[in-house]
C-alpha cells in the first residue's frame, strides 16, 4: 500500500496514454500559483507602506525644522534658510521668511536681495499681480540697485502674463505695455530688450483683436437700431468704420490689418446702400476709394473676389445715377 507522499508524487506524473494533467496535480499547481501571487502582493504592499512611512518621517522632520526657523529670532539664520528654500524652489516657505526679512533688514543689502527674491517667489508661483507689485517696489526703492534691470523686466513680464483674453477689459494690458516700454527706455542695451519688444507686439495684437471684435460686432448689428448701448453714433456701420480706422491708425503693422481693412470696406459699402438718396452717391464713391486702397495694399488678398464684386456694384450705381 502506498503512503500519502508517494501518492502525491504519482499524482504529479502525466498519464502517458491520455496526455493531460492529473486533477490532483492541477490542484497542487493552482495552490502554488495562488501562494506566489499572495507573496508578491504582500511584498508590494509592504514596500509601499515602508516608502510611505519613510516619506512621512522626512516630511514631519522637515515641518519641525521649518517651524523652528519661523519662531527663531536669529534673522541671519532665517536669511540663509530663505535663500536655501528659494534655490530649492520651495517658494511657499521662502516668501514667508522673506516677507519678514524685508522689514527687519531695511536699509541693508540683505533687504535689497530679500525684496527681489520675494518678487521672484510670487512670480514663480504664478501670482503675477503680487510679483509685479514687489518688483516695482524694488526698483522704486533701489533705482540703481543690483537687480533693478531684472526687477523692471519681470514687473512688465508678470503683468504681460496676467493680461486677460481680448474680449475682456484691457486696462491691465495697457499697464503691461507701459511697464515694458519703461524697461526698454531705462535699459536699451539689455539682452532682454528683444523679448520685451516681442511682448509689447503681442499685447498690441490683443488690443487690436479687441478693436476688431468691436468693429465686427457693429458691422454684424448693421441697420439694427435697438442697440444704443453699443453705438453712440446711432449708426452701426459708421461705428464700425470709426473703430476700424482707429485700429489701423493706432496699430499700422498689425497681423489683422487685412481683416480690419475688408471690414472697413464692407461697412462703407453697406452704409452707402442703406443711405438716403442724397447721401448715397457720395458714400458709394467713398466705398470705391476704399476699394482702390484695399486692392493696392492687398493685391492678392483672400477677399479679392468679394472686393471686386463690391467695386462692380458701387461703380454701377454711380454710373447709373449720372446717366
């Protein structure tokens, strides 16, 4: 009679005649596989727990150190830690210390550096309005300071990064342009000069876009008269013309020049069509003049077919009225 161990060994052997696993062997292998999965899962879980514990210990130790620094009256130590945190990009900790040090070290070189770093901590965290405030405080306090050039540049750049989309109020855009222009005036030889100029161009494009959107709105409203809140002239086409002309005058090199110009031509032509008879001929002639100006500037315009049709209709009207 076979013992139990011998029976298990027999169960693990393949049946040569049928070539399939003995049921006992299958159960045995399945049990081994489950134990292997369990051990692997346990290992991964323990590894994560150990890592979490290690990180938690480091975090608590770090917080404990930071709290001691905050409570300390050793300001030189606070200054060194503020610079350390700044270099490590731990800006939330850095600006808390720097805000205190700016006042403590007032009148010293450390106060100057602390104020500049304070501005940079807010800048690097994306709080651009506060950053610009501290940068402007810096260059007004230290007009010939070590970081005056950087402070003026980043004050403008911070405002540039905070400007809203064109459809919104653009007061901050004008302020950013002014700040960047002041930087270029004070530091014409700066290696940041070109970047500042490009930011001004981008900001101007935003202002042009706002004017273009306003002009297009007036044009789309057309002869609608229930929009006194939009047009102070009482004529939407005329409001479109004035807005477009001002945009072209203020920003002659805009990328939207062609789009604004076609809008100007459309508005003049449509206003002429809807004018009373005594004003229609004069306004049609004005539309024709605008056609020549447009075609001269954009001879291969994407709007050329539309422009030619406007010209033909306006020319036809002027010809008929004088026959």
